[in-house]
C-alpha cells in the first residue's frame, strides 16, 4: 500500500503567512499537491509546523486527509517525515513538499512502480543532483534509519537517502513523457515565483481551451 506525506511545516517568512495556504488562482498550494497524491496514494498525511493552527488545513483539505503537527525540535523536513510516518500503515510512502503545485500524479506513480525491490525510488538529474522531496521510500527502511539521523539536529533530508542500501535512480529525462517542462519540480518560495506559477497555469488553461 502506498501512502503520502505532504511537508507543509517549512518557514514562510517571504510571504508573511503560511506558504502552504497561499492561494494560486483561488486554490491553496497544499491542495494542488494533495489532489495529485489522492490519485495514487491510499493514505495521505499533511505535516505542519508544531506552532501552526491546523484548523485552516481542515477547512482547505478533504476530510480523509490527516493533518499532524511536527513534533520535532528543529526546522528540518526530516522532522515532518518522522512525524508523518508514525501516522501511516502503508508499505511505501511518497514524500512531497506543499509548495510544488504542478507535481504530476503520473510521475509519482512511476516512482511507486519502481520501488518494490528497493528502499527508495528517486529522480536523478544529469549533473548528479537528486530530489529527495519528490521520491517514494520504503516505510520499513525509513523507520529503521530515522533514529540515528534524528540524533543530529542539523540533519538534512539528503542524508536520509544516503542511509539506504538499495536505491532506484530514475533519470529526469524519463519523466518528460509525463511532464515535458518538468514543472513538477517548480517550487514557490516567494511572490515572484507565485506570479510565475500563475502565468504557467494560465498558459496551460489557455492551451486546453483553444
């Protein structure tokens, strides 16, 4: 069974408000991501900051989506993963950030179809860069390595990927079949990114209606 953790607890200083709930064409960023996860995942957990009010998320998301507060002591996404994975009964888990509104369910499905014999299925760029927050992990493997990683408060998500014995790398070019411009990896960090996302969305809508 495949579950999903949507990481929504990151800092939002550039927006002055919770980034996950910032609206793109009238829809919260987190809802775009959750809607794509719902296409393939049987369980979905949204991990928010430990000081955040969950009520706005409950209003913005379908009732079956679990919203949990990050219980960690640092701001690393590792804490959101650790918190979210405690809520799952799934065998594999998709990890994805809340600020990538163009992530595609077809790409997530490709990862899930390639992870069965591995601890992790992850995108790989030609320069060797990987995308640990757009990947599918074996839940048992994550639970096995998390305790040692959490001992270091400065641990990054990429260190989680280094802890696994078997990894299935999926070349970025293979993903263009589903996402020609690789917009799945476009994340929104500031108002300029939000305006660019609006342009992308409007152009996509225009091409469908023509």
